[in-house]
C-alpha cells in the first residue's frame, strides 16, 4: 500500500519525535564535539554554547522542526538544541512533597 509509508518529515512523525514540552527541566550532558555535530541542521553551533554543558535549563518552546529552545539561569540568550542533545531532569524544590515507592514499574512511568 503506497499510502502506508509516511515521509520522515510528516507532522505525525515529528510530534512523536519531540518528547519535550515548555516548562520541562533539561540538561545538555554531552562532550562539546558531540554537541557540535548534533547541532548541524538544528540551529547550528555557537562557541558560547559550551558554557551551558552540564547546566540545567528550562524548555522555553519547541520549533516546528522539533528543535528545543532552552533558557538557562544567568544566561541572557536562550539556545536552540537538537532534542537528541538534551536529557530530561527531574527537579524538586525545598518543601515540595514527594512520595517514595518501591514499585519499580510505577516509578518508571
């Protein structure tokens, strides 16, 4: 069936690829050379990006191409990243109530 194959740039596939949404906490946890390579075609590389490697930022938005716009505390300019360069980070605040569970399957969700 010729209609069963969707092109790689179809909106349905793009929606499935991007796992980040505004407000998510993320970290760039890659070596600079790997990050440089991943940035090709995804907003490009700027040498100033190396200062955010290892930092936790907040997703500001997602572009129509599924690149992720991230803001970092103390850095005036948000950066656009290839989603493959980002790792979601769970953040908790002092005084926030958390529940501890030994149910590994529940925790994975």
